[in-house]
């Protein structure tokens, strides 16, 4: 017998239900007692039989070997504590060489046991975690193991959210502690994670998809944790993300492209990207273009390269021709460069998939030619979507020539993947346009705002109804904030429709609402319906929003123009004195007034008309905003010129000039508003300002009439009533039911 195998021990003791480690401990116990009585070296002989690479189960089983050795160590320590005899020294050669990889379940074993075993090693060993603990004490104890670990890995089938949270907890604890030798736990943790196959100890080729998924999930988990707690975790993982993985493998149908973009920006060099699935959403396609500067090769998983992948490529090519990167690079050239390699579109060996490669390229060529043919043979008007606009007069005039060939013209707000600065600039410029329109004019805005205002209207009842779709996001909040600033309402949300007539964007399994119609709150009563029409749309996934609006034009009777004497000029001393002298002359210098009052009154009126003058008799037109003075207009004009200059030449100097003028406009507007309001408030405090105060109150009441409480009246089936007779009949039914205690009250009119 040259070696001892626990497989034999396990089989022989199957019916006694004795643990193999316990049986070996019994052998060690009896061997130790025998050596004490005989003076022999049976313990050393038994230990030598255990010191082989396949101990204890006769084959290389990392999982079982680790559990056996940890159980044996625990029994040995307990035996030595109970008997005072020394057994461990004989087993030191075993623990210094075995196992090749420590595999442990931290949810079942104490970290302190692993630490004691690791300290027996003469060199660092890899450690594989099959499960993790969320106890803070266990996390801090595991940090003490790091100096004895060469690589930290997770069992591929156990790499779930718990493992990612355990890593985050380790990083946080590492930043708060330091080893006894003065080493940085953060550096130690980074070193044990920074290897090619992290976080798996298996072969990279077999699990590279799982590796990408783990790293993307970990990054998302870290960003969310940093956002919620304000603590910094990512710097400790930067060396990992700068070197791993060799190839990014991603499913665009399940993940946000913005997440991939953030991870790619952490790299120090371009990496290949493999797509296992893709999205047909335009926003995702445009966001993916932003990733191209950080990609060396773009490939498709061979088993997923169907017609959808070829359509995705065609869509990328079209979008690349319409956009340009922030650094001025051509997206078309970038896309060509990442596709121009021998094995395109597969990252695998060319010899193995050359038939699939030929099929893919031929099908792609067919897709492209078909698309070009459709454009050339257009026989009817087609929708046109504007993604960016020019304010040059020549471009505007040229675009007018296109109108006979366009069926619909549309534009949309910045997408979710755009920078926050671009979104704020869009809303700032839209604010300027709205503020230049007199408040008395009727305004209706219809656009794809690329945001979700969400379902429900708690806290925002004055600008929207309850019938939105999904939850509100940042872009949707910008729409609501704009409506509040401009005293407008989101029309779509006031009408209860089935989901098919509320969803404005539909792609695959995604259904949401991003297109809205906005109008002034005072004009909301003119709208009888708003819904989505399933039919011809501007883009593939978008649907048209239709609003039915009845313009209420008041017919005014033509009244006789009556010119009024400007009696208010008598407040001026010089006018008053001149009027007094002229009146005396008209009365013949008499001190006392004549008895005929009618004659005297006519003389006074005639004198007033001659001395003080008369009004035109016409009604005052709506005035522009009080604060819209020359300084504000001049600042805005300079800002627009700077924006135009920056669009033509995107240098940092032009950008800074535009940003400075943008800030100056805000200061000028704020200053002008403050001055205008101070003058208004000062005038309202005087007796002469009482009329202005009354006029403002009346205007405010008129603008908000029939909007705050009852916007539309609906019948029992939720349809909007438009005729006066049907509205009165519905009110009658409502109050009859309200006053009848036997009937249940209606919750909604």
C-alpha cells in the first residue's frame, strides 16, 4: 500500500454513516496512542500515505477535497484541544501542498477556519467561493485571508447578486482597515481579482459570456450602491475593468447601451465587442454609435446572426451617416473600421465558419440594395424626421423645396442616452421661444419628448391627468417642469383610453409613451379628445398622436368707437392750470357758474377735449412681456450667434464663449424680471395701481377658469361629452345619485 484514499474509507464506512474525515481522525488517534506506547513512527507513516496530489478522493476534486481537508483540520484542532496531544505537525506536509485550489462555502463555514489553514501554506493559493456571507464580521475576517490568496474566484453557477454584493462589501471594508503588516487591503483585493479569467477559475473560452455578464452586473451594482450611499467603490475595481475581459459579450435586448458605454470608457485600449442579441430601438442604435470609438472589432455570435442582426447593421450604417461624434470623428468611418477584419462578422476561427460568413455577407448585401432601391423608387410622400436643425436662412429656404414630397414632418427632444447638458440646452431654448410668444396667443406643442411622464398625477394635478404609461423618468420630469413653467398641460394624460390608444412607442416587447401634446391650461377646455392612431408613422416604432380641438372664437359686436377725454392729465399741475384758464375764458370770465348746467357741462367737456386731448377709442392690444427689454434681446441675440459659431467649429474656446453668454442671458433675464416686478409691485401699492391689481386678478381668474377642478365631463363609459345638453343631463344624473343614499356614490364625474 503506497497511498491512502478516502474513497476507500468512504465506501467501507457507508453503512456506519461515519464521515471520512472522522474516520481518518480515528486512525490518527489510535496511531498516536500506539506510537506513545511502542515508540514507533506510525503517525509519520500514515501522514506520508496522505501526502499525494489526489488526496483524499483519488481524483482531482477541488470541491470535495477542500471540504475534507477543512473538516479534518477542524477535527484535529478539537482533538488536540481535548487531549493535549500534538497531531497537526505530522499533517503539515499535506496542508502545505494540498489542495491546488481551496473551494469553500462561506455560508456554512467560519472564515476563521479557512484563515488558520491558509497560514499553514508555504505559498499563496487560489480560493474559490461557492457561496458568500453577508455578515460584517465574516467580511472583515475574510480580509485577513487576502495576504495568503493568489486568486479569488466564484463558482460559475453561484455568481449571483450575492457574490457581487459580497465583493462590494469587501471593497468597503478594505478601505476602512489595514493589515497587521501595514499592507493595504484594497491593493491586496485588487491583486487577487486582477487575472484573465476573473471571476471564474475555469477556462476563459468556456465562460467568456458569463464573465462579461458578471462584470456588467457588478458595474451596475457598484454604480447603484455609490448613488444610494455616496461612498466610492469603483476606484478599487479600475485595474480589473481596464484589463478585463479580452472580449465584451453583451445582449443589447436585455441591457442598456449606456451601461456598456460607461464600462468601455474605463478601458485603456480598445476591446472587441461581441453581440449575442440586439435591439431594434432607434435610441439604442444611436447610443451604440457612441461606443464605436472604444471598440476594436464588432462581431456577432454565430448562432444569433439572423436577419435581425443584418437589419441592425443596416440601421447602424444609416444612423452613422446622420451623426458625428463629439470629437468630430465620422461614425461611418468608425463603423467601417470595427467591421473590417478577416473573420467578420464572427470572432471565431474563420476556417470553422467560412460558410456562415459568406451567407451573412450575401444577405447583408441584399438588405442594403433593397433599402437603396426603396429610396430611389419612392412614388408617394413619406414622413420626414428632423433630428437637428439649422438656423441658416439658405438652409431654411432649401428645405421649403422638400415640402411637396413630405407627408409628415416631425422632431423630437434629446434621447435618454444624450448628455444632461444637451437636454438642458434643448429645454432652455424652448423656454426662450415660448417666452417670446404673447401670453394671449393660443399655443399647441406636439412632439416626441423622449420621456415618460408616468401614470398618476399626485402633486402635478394642475398640469397633467392620471392616464399616463409606466413610471416617470428624468426626461419625463423635464416635460412636467416645462409645463409648470409655461402654464401648460400634458393633454394625453387627461383622457382615459385603453393602452393601445395611449402607447406612442412600440418595439418588440416594449410599449411606452414618449409622444405628447401640450397646450395652455386655459385652452384645455377646447380639447374634446386625444389618442394614438395606429397607422402611418414617422419612424418604424412610433405612432401618431391625434388631438381633437374645437377652437372657441368669440364673436364680438362691432361697437361704435368712442373717443374718451384724457382726464387723467389733470394730475399734472401744468395741465391743470392750463385747463382752468381755458375754462374761465370759455365761460366769459365769470366767477360763478351759469344756472344752465347742461350748457356748462358741455363747455367743460369741450375745453377738456381741446386742452387734454382724447384717446383713439380703440382697444389696447396685448403687450409683450414687461421685462423683454433691449438688453435682454441683445444678450439673447449674441448667445444665438455664439451657438451658431460653436455648431460650425466645435472648439473648446467656442464652447466656453457660448456657455458664458448662456449664463449672461440668464442673469440679464433675472435682472430684468426683478426690475419689472419691483416696478409693478410699487405701482400696485399706490391708489392708481388698484385698477392694475383688479385687472391682474381678473386675468388670472379667466386663465384658470374651468381647469383647476372640472376639466372635462364624461359619461358613464368614460367618453367625453361635448354638447351643452349632454353635459347638463350628466350633471343632473350625478346629483340625483349623490343625493340618493341607497345608491353607491360615483367616484368620478
